C-alpha cells in the first residue's frame, strides 16, 4: 500500500512539472491557407450609382458594401468611378468641362472612360469580384424623353441608347474583369399620376417641356399627362432593354455573370408624390414665403444632403469667362442652374435603399454571396 502511494505521488509530481510547459506553448496553426483577401467592388456609371445628393454613408453602393461585409465575413474594397452626368456614347456629351466633384453633372469622363481608368488602376483584373453599373439615362436625355410626342418615340430613343451601347459596354466589362459578377441597375418613372400638381411643379414641368415652333399650346393638365405617360414608357422600355442586353452577354459568354436589377417603383414614389423616394424642393414655410414675396425671383433650393457643397462646385465650374459672348453667357447660366439642381428627381435616402435592396436580393438569391463567403 505504501509503495502504491509513493508511486502515485511520483506520477503527480511529474505531471505538475511538465504541464505548465505544455500549456504555455503557443498554439500551432493547423492550416496553411493564406489570409482571405478582401472583396473588390467597382462602381461605374451615372448619377444613379454615384448616389446624387447623398452623403457617402447613404449611397446605394455603401449599403451594398456594408451588407457584403456583414454577410460574407470579408472586408470590401470599393472603387467608385461613377459620377453625375456620365453617358455611354461620346455624341451625348455636349460639354467638355470636368470637375473633381462628382456631384457636378458633366459628361466627362464617360462610362467607357471610367472603365479605362479602372483597368489602369487594377494590376490584376481577375481579382475584381463585383461591378455595379448604371448607364444610358444621360444618353437618352431627360428633356428628350419628357418632350417625346408619342410613346413610340420614347421606345425608339430608349432602345437606341440603352441597347447596343450597353451591350458593347458590358462586353468590355466582362472581358476586362473575367471573374466579376456584374449587376446593371434599372431606372424609375420620374412623374406619375400621384405627382403633386401645384405652381412649383407646374413651373418645373414647363421648364422641361418644350413645344415645337408653330405647335398649338397645350394646357398644364395636358403637359402633366404627357410627362406621366412618357415616364411610365421610359421605365418599362429601359427595364426591358437593359435586361435583354444582360441576357445577350450571358448567352455569348456561356455563363450567368450579368444580372439586371429592376427597381420596383410605386407611383407614390415618383417626384413630388406623397411617399416620394426622390429628392425634391425644400418646401419649408420660410422658403415658400420667400418665393411668394419675391414673385418667384427667389427659387426654392433642393432638399438633398450635399446641396451646399455642390452649389460651391457649380459656381466654380461655371464661373464667368473672360470675353464671354451673350450666347455663351446664356448657355453657361443654363448649365449652372442645371448643376445647382442636379439632385432633383434622384433617389433620396429611402430611394437609395430601394436600389441597395434590389442589388443585395440578387446577390442572395443567385448564390453569388454564398460563393464570396470567407472559408
């Protein structure tokens, strides 16, 4: 019995001696896998993907970035080339000015030029995982679309500008970034039957609606109806055309890499509607009183989040030039005014969430996000 007790004590003393040495050893890695690289997300296009009038943390692409990081467990490196005013085709660009402020609605750099810039920036195009893209709205032109006299005219210009040019652009993107998933976002109807009909909106409608010389004058009610019908037709035709171009490229490359994100837009969401998802005017009592007291000489400001910053940039870009001729002055002042109000009719914070949700729903439902999850 005494011998057994001595042996047990001897074993315990040995264990007590070696145990600290064992447990103080640093943990040894059981995996030789390299660290998971970040997801690379590229944002191309016009004011929609830029997030016109929104602070950085409220833009659609930012919401997608945060969602991806939370869902996949990987960090996301976002590169934004999109900016306000960008078009796909060079012939839609009427002004060669440029600005470092992407809020300023200028045609340059075009969307293909944005792609060129991104290709130069990335050392390996195969490392790009996701491309968000919007485009062709500026090629059609808001005023052209609003002033079309028939829905057939809206159809023709939309198919011409959102069809073949988008197809060629998508072909370049899929070639430049061979592993990337590409999501093309749709547009929305600007006006609807729920758009507010008051003197402010009527004045705006009159500004954009131009009657042809010699054509009979039409009433405000007829103007509104034309804007409503053309907006709806633009929404449906642009959606259909962009979706078709996405599928055409998929068939060409033999893989589902390009997907179209349709934005479900209720009539109540349109410009100056009860539940609008678009930036409008600041209609505070004080501002409205100033408009009335000045007999319309003082204009209502837009109600977006970066109005002050954009206004300062617009003042700088469209400042008076030496030896300016009267016609040049007229054109410059018109572009200046358009720049100051460039956020009107663009998705507000709630509208940005519509876009982000449409994109993340596609990423979730198609299994793209599952493939991006960290191992």
